């Protein structure tokens, strides 16, 4: 049963920021798919609830050639999944969106909500990392941007100050010949966080980007591993090597979903499989 709380659905960003300044500890939501569960189970106490769906800046969902794609905080996972430009230019993001929960839940869940839960296993995190995504934030001191990789500052901790709102995510534009894949292993397909998730991107200038979820206190971009890949050909032999080497760059734990040993194993399998899929797609 939900406890009593004050609810506001502001029509402007200024109204939202002023409300948060006057009411410290206000909880934000757009889809609310995780927040409402926590509230129903009395796992968190909410006094002030701010619904950001009517703020125009959060509704923006726009691609600008040469600049990139802006995905507002109110844009749902299904909107992302069904967008033709996302599918063509940011394939790993579409695949991650398709893997998240059920179709019905994706009608409510949002990309920004998924990452702002600050879960180490957030499905949408690793593809955002390999595309060098930028988080756009607004607060009492104005607007600022932070690289998505730097947005996670610790376990369940984000680079957000009191009174700040994530307006959306910026995906920089890139060469149309770039390709990417997202793969994850979960206990129950479509209804559970991943035991491990990996995104691999291959660029026109023969660079490989690798990021993972659920194998460290935060989602991680494996930059040291990427540097090692720069000296290797993009071949099935390298994919096999990657499947073993990646285990030296992650530190998974054992929890209710998986043992650390299994996470190490499946991470290698996913990474190798991801690179082989890119090779089959035409990477050379």
C-alpha cells in the first residue's frame, strides 16, 4: 500500500527546479516502473513526488545530422526500440532496449530512468558507453553536461547534485559504417537484470570499443582492453583471445543472480560472440 505523498506534474523546467529547491528529497519519475514498486513495498519513503513527463525538454526525441541524437528523459524504451534511426545508427542501443523487461513495461520505462537507478546491471548503460554518450543535466545553477562514463561515480552513486534533473542523453553522430552489438545473459529472458551484459562497437577507423554491466560496482568501459585490441587484427582469432582476456579486466561478485565464477565465464562468451557477430556483419 502506498503511503501519502505530495504529487506535482510541472509544465516547465523552472517550475520543477523551484519545487525541488523548496522540497529537498523530492523523488523524480517519468515512467516510474521501479519507483512505484519500491513505494508499494514500503522500501522507500516518499514525501514529495515530481512527475517530469510534461516538461518540454524531457520530451525531446530528435536526431540532427552531424550532431547526434537527443533522447529526453520522458522518452520510453519502446520509442527508442521502434525508431528507425536508432536501429540503423546505434544498433547496440536498440538491442539493449529490446532486451529490457517486457513489451508492456517498455511502454512506460524510460532510458533515463534505467540509468538513474544507478544499478551496475542497467541494460542501457554499456551501449551508451561505447557511443560516448553525454548526460545533459539542469539544476538551480543552470545546465551542464557530463560524459556518461563519468556519470557513475560509485556503487549506486551518480554525479547529480541536490535539486538537479537529468534532461536527457546525447548520442554523438558517427560514421555510418560503424557497427555495434549488445548481448546479455539473464536468468529469465525479458524479466530480469542481466547476469552480465556487453556492448562491442567497431568503427570505420578500426577501433574497438567494449563496455560491460553487472561485472563491477558500476557499468564499465574497458579502456585498457580497448588499447590492447588496437594492436590486433579484427578476426575470429582475436575474438577468441578477447573471450579470455576480458576476464582480467572485470571484477564480478557472487549474488542472488549468479556466482562470480559464472559471471567471468559468461562475460568471456558474450564478448567473443559479440565480436564474431560484428565480423559477420562486415567488420574487417
